[in-house]
C-alpha cells in the first residue's frame, strides 16, 4: 500500500501541485516542520554551551524532528486505511504535500521566462527564489547554470527522495524524510551557530539522500535516451567522473548527470553570503556559456525523467499488489 500511495501521489501532485489557496489556509508541511525546528533551535542551541554539548543537543533535537512527524504520519495512515472508507484516497492527497514536481518546474521555468522577457535583473530576481548563492554576482550564464543545478538537485531532494521514502514507509517515511531534509536546510550549516548543533541534521540528511541521488542520476541518464539532443553516454561518463568530486555526497550525482547529458559545465566556483566557494565543475569540458534555451532543454529532460520515475513506481506498485 505504501508503494501504491507513493505512485498515486506522484501522479496527482504532477497534475495539481499544492494549491495556493490551501497554502494560505493551513500552510505546508515544510512550514509546520520549520516551526518545530526553530523552536528546538531557540530552546536547545545556546551559544554559551561547549560544542560537545551543542552537538549532543543537536542529536536530541533531530530525534524529535524526525520521530514526531513519523509517528504522526503512521497514526494518520493507520486510521485512514483501517477505519475510514476509501481512506487511501485521503492518504494519497496528504502524500502529495511532500512532493514538489509542479512547483519545481514552474520556478525554474520562471527563470528562463524572466531572462527572455526582462533581461538579467529579472533573471537574477527569479533565480534568487530557488538558490542560496548571491544573485548579484551572477551573469546571464551564471543565472542559467544556477537554475539548472537547482532543477537537478531538487529533482532528487524534492521529488525522488520523498517518493522513495513514502514508498518504503508510507506517510511516516515520507514525513520523516521531509522533516529531516527541512532540518538540514535550516540548521545544517557550517556557521558558528550551527556547526555543532546542526551536525547531526546535516549528516543524517546526507545518509537518507544516498539512494535517491543515485536513482535520480540514473533516471536523468535514461531520460536522455528519449530527449532529442541529449547524450546518455556523456551523462553517464560525467556521473562516473565528476559526481564524487562534488563537496556534497549527493548533489553531484544529479548535477553531473544533467551536465553531461546536456553538454554543459555546471557547479564550479560560486559565491554564498559574500564567500567564494571553489567547487569542482560537473560536466568538465562542457559549455559554460549557458542560456535560457538550455534551461528549457533541462526542463524537458526533467519532465521525461519524472515520467520514468512515475512509471517505475507504477510498475513496483502493480507487482506489490499482485504479490501481496
């Protein structure tokens, strides 16, 4: 049933997304998790405490951040499936809130549209909504590279990973993943405040994204067989050569696959908060003069890879139903 819920949630969220009116009315799971994380950060993370104690409290906070959504999701799913007629439909609708297929496409496409209609300043404003780097340091090619990198990485973190963990553990698995991933984005930073307290969140996020990042790279490579102008061989070669060179143990896999398949050079040196990070290029030797047309090619590749993901979950769901 968990795999079936994951498959159907992918299909429904692809079509409907997360409605704006619903967000205005009740918020979003990420905002709910964010409030819990902020509360724990304020209560447990004291600058006057030694790093060893702050790291210990970070582990304790992570247990709360993961277990509260997991137990809530488990209870909700059991009630829906055992006591509510057609409760599986409600479970599917709840699981769609853990995915971001539609919004990811819209936000990345908005960057290409902004560049084409309003030039560099509008492109910088659009890309600043989806990346953490300093937009004012980006030229047109930099804006385009940032959008494509965000597309590749968020395909893994925002779609493949939550679908994977929902398929493994139902609403409990999906909610626990989303909460942990939110914790990493909020406190898993190498800053004086969060270096020790956020250590556990950052490491845990690395571990739970390992399977999804590899699967995402494979999906992008397979999708490149079906997209005109994409090169699956170069995509696979870039993954094998470049993915492990990335400072993240996971982000390099989808970024390298996307870069190689499209013949681009992604990642590389970039500025965060005024600090230059000297990252390795994914797709070494590819074009760095990326433009809005390349964003649209990347979106096409993403759409096909997303369909392959839905097909994979659909196949596994059918097998699970037939077997069990």
